[in-house]
C-alpha cells in the first residue's frame, strides 16, 4: 500500500517519547515554574497530531481501495467517476499532510514568549499570563485560551516592550484593555523541551541575549520564520494597515524578506475576509531565491501563495508559451534605462490614446461614428469597463440602433445576413489590431520614437520562424499595453509583494501596481544592492511618483538600518570599504553586537583556471575546514556567470575529495554544500561561509557597479568571510 509518511515532519515518529515528561530534570527554578504549562499544551497538541495521523492512514487505505476499483472497472463512465473520487481522496491526503505538519510544528515549539499583564477585570485587579506562539491554542475542556497567536493584538505588548512596562494598552473585541506589563519571558523550545528561558527583568539585556542566541544558531539553510525575534520596528511594518502601498528600504541583512513574508501571514490572519493566499503574488529575483523562501509561509500555516519572477509572471499574463524567448544579443543600457523610465510610460500613454483614436477612425463600417461616439461615452461613464468590452458593447449598440430605426421606418431588411457578416468583419478587425505586441511594434514602426531606438527595438521584438523574440526591457511595456486593452480584473491580486525591487524598472512596478487590488502592495529593496545595470531606481521618490497615476494620497515608507545577518567584524570591514564610496545619504548597516571570526585574507597570484592540482586541493581543504566548523552552506561567490561556470568546472573535478556536494548556479533549488555562483544569483540569499575568489582590479574595477557587487557579495555571509586576493590588490580593499 502506498504510504505518505515520508512527507511528514520526522517528529511524528517520536510523539510518545515527547509526551513523557517523567524524566525531565529542572535545571533552575524558572524551568520548574514553566514546565507544567509546556507539558499541558504538549499533551493537547500530541492528541490532535495523532488524530490527524490516524486520519491520514485511513485515507491511505481509501486511496488503495479506490485504485483497485479503477483497475477492476470496465464501464468507461464508471471508471471516469472512480478516477474523480481517487483524485478527490488524493487532494484530501495533501491537505491532511499539511495539517499534520502544522500540528507537529505546534508540538515541536508550541510557544516562544510569555507576558504577564496586570489589568482590571470586572472591577477587580487580575494577572493575566499570556503565552505567545505561532498558532493559538485553546483548552478543549475549559475553552480558555492557552496560547495566543503572534499576530493577535495582545502580541504587540510582547514585541514592543523589552521588559516590564507600565501604562500599556491593547485592542480586544470588547475594546481597549489597559494595564501594566509585569513580566516578559522568551523561550528557546525544541522538541517540546525547554532549552533556555530568558527572563527580561532587566530590560534590553535579556532581549538582546535571546536575539543573539537565535542569530548565532542560524545556519544558512532555507530562510526560517522569525516570529520569536521580531523586533519593534519590524513589528510595526508587519502590522501596517492595508489599502495603501508600503515601501521598505533596508540595508543588507535587515530582514526585508522575512518582514514581507510575516506581513503576508499577518494580513491573512487580520483581514481573512479580504485577502486570501490563492489571490496573492510574491515577485522575487530568481527561482533559487523563491525556493530559498519557500518554507517560511508553510511554517506559519500558509499555503498556496503564488511565487514567481517578473519574467514568468508577465509571460503568463500575456499567454506566451516557450516559443517566446529572450533576444540573445547584446543590450544597449542607455535604451534599456529609457524603456524603464517614467518618460517612457508617458510615451506609452500618449501613443495608446492615438492608437485608440486611429482604431476607431478606421473601422470598416459606414456607421463607425456611432461606434466611436458610444465607445467614448462608455469610457467616460463606466471607466471600469475594459477597452475590449467597450469595443464589443459599442459595436452591438451601433447594430441594434440601426435595426431599431429600420423597424420604426419599416425599412428593415436583413439582406441575407448582411448585419451578421458585417459585425463579424468588424470584430475580426478589432481582434487583428489589438494584439499588445503588435501595437508596441507599430509605435516604433511609425517613428513615434527616434530611429536609433526604433531600429534597436524592432530587431529585438520580432518573429523568427516559429520563435518569437523579445528583449527583457520590452516585456513590461507590452504587459502595460495588454492591461490597458483587457483590464486587470482577470489577473487581479488581493495582495502583491515585491522583493529585491531595486532591480525592477518603473514600468514593471507600474504593471504590478495595476493588478494589485486597491494598490495593496509592499515593495522591499536596497538601492545599494542594485546590481543589474542600468540601475533603474535611483531613489524611491520615483516609485512614490507612480502612485499619482492611481490618485493615491497615502503610503508608508520605512528605513531599516540594523543588520541581523552577519557579524560585527564583517559589517565593520564592509563599512570601512564603502563609507567613502556610497552617497552620504545612504545609511550603512548597523551591526547587531554579534561577534565572529576576523576576515580571513588569502593572497594568491593565480585565478582558478591556473591553479595547480596541489593548489586546488588546498582550496578543497579550506572548504572542508569550513564544514568542520559547522557550516552547512559555503558559497564560492564569483563576479559574473562566466567566472562562476569555469570555477564550478574546475572544482567539480575534485568532488570526490569533498564530503559535501558542489552545486552550480544553474540549479533552480536552494541547495546546501558548496554553492558556486555569481553575485547576481547570490543576491537576497545568505550562507554560513562566503569565499570571494580572485579579488583584483580586473575582476572588481573601481566603478559604481563593482562597488555594489562587492557590497552584495560581502554581506551574504552569516558567520565567516574569506577573501582570496591576487597579487594585484583590488582598489576596493585599500
């Protein structure tokens, strides 16, 4: 019989052991005080988990029986019905697996915080002990809350206060509750056992100690949730209201990505009637990044959110298949920058108005003025109707009006279906002339833009046999035209999250604003990490300026300066280099006081291709030592894709000398081991150890782009940074 246990958290095999607290030894009085609560909630969680596992086993039996029925069924219709039931059971199994794993998360770490709030209840002073966890829990016997969800209003007291504080308040369904925070505790709990308790009696000291313990334990696997360590500023962003854009400018390692994902989880909890996972979109820079963040939302109990890159999202909107491919030739960065600008948006708007007028002027029908007049009347009185709907309605109106007049005058004649055929002809005219990619090409054919740009564009957006070619910077304008033609309702999202947005163009961001309902969008990025020329966004004001197209009068902007990713030594090293190279207005990272090893500098006169076998083996040994220190991921970061490819090929020859896999950057999944990748692909990720190869004035010349690349590369490191120099030292290190 087919079993699905391999998809379950391994903890499911140890539930009976975890339920037995008889051998727990208390290390201190705090543990003795706290363990009874942990034991109680663990018992409840394990009972629920076991019930769900039992349900899974029953479904496995049902699935096996249904498979036998399908095999035995001879009637085609009955067999089809049996397959439908099989698929329904399979879907229920998938949902049950998700539920089991969520219950096992509760068993593993039922809560991470506790506050004791002194307030008045029915006129009497009461002490309310409140535990905070990923998921709420209610006592099945008394129906009293045992754990509050981290997204609940009461959790604000926990996140916004580092220790005991007087005169606080929080929202409840019955109104504001006022009182004093007299105790705050933070727990490190794993496998239903207390590892440590941090009693925040002395204010920030215990809170910082807890944060540092969590940061020190981080290993560069997939991104994890941070519900236990959300900081006050992060909490404010996460809990921002909806129906307005939110912009987050944050230094490397400031938690932008985790804020986005936790904000999404908060919105699903708080606005469950307005925002749903299946109607939400996350846009990231590449497939590896999307895989890297893929575990966070499920760990918070959220499934079925769409994650995509702009390229694949846009092709889906346009209905483009694999026959549409990127132009392989060189880019003109000046033209590319122009096509992502506010100026180009104005040109698109102006040209579209002209196209719209010309389309109506050239309708192959004598009554085209009636269609035109009705079209613009609909546009003014019903602005939410899409252009293609207006064309259809105006066409129907013209023919109905004609027939009505003819019937009144007694001159009505169908003339062998003339009206029907004429209507079909006009419809074909509309369909033929409203293809977004052709409208876009016509703009350049008609000389709407100068000859140089037009020639360049028409060479890059073209049909070559069965293949259709386009340049990346032309994709967003074509989507923009598509949305002008067909509207956004079909592709509307209740919430949109943009990560690493500094490398998107203004036209790309505009199209995503168009499909976000009520402009429900959060945009996160770091202008210093803009590493894909031509650096579209010079400042966030240009993005804020886009909001005017939607008559938005409110938005939020947040600046994050603290780096939680890397060590004090690495941040100080980075800041020494970049203090003079970034604009004075840019805020350099402020390190959390987490110490680590000094930067390891190695001089080497050769690049990777010219290393002898002995020298390569020495490098392999260097990698092995990093894994011996506890690293799970070790990134060999190269300045570009070509360099990364030759590095991977050279190192892979010695795969058998290394205990971990060597992974190249073409993989779409985030892997552990030795990852050989260019800086462009490392953006947004983090690794236990980062090794920068061949740092010299050739690979990192003294330019704005090199400065940004070097900054991104250095700030990927969680714990250790190794820089291998050539004898010709890079000016970036002076």
